[in-house]
C-alpha cells in the first residue's frame, strides 16, 4: 500500500509563492529603475513601500 503524505498538492505552488515572486520581481525592477533614472523613481519607491 502506498503512503501518500503530500496532501494532494504535489507539484502545485501556493498563492504565497506567487505573491512573493511577483513582489521580488517588482523590487528588482524598481532597483534597476532607481539606478538608471534616480530622479524619476522616488515616487514609485514611496508607493511601493506603502504597499508593504
């Protein structure tokens, strides 16, 4: 008899993973924007910090 302890979610990623991934991509893009054009990106940084 096979003992399945995965809970039926083998291979599926949860909502927390996708939320964290999207936030991480947004942080990387914001960091690149601050490096490339620091005078225009400060308002976006403040808005992003407000989301946390």
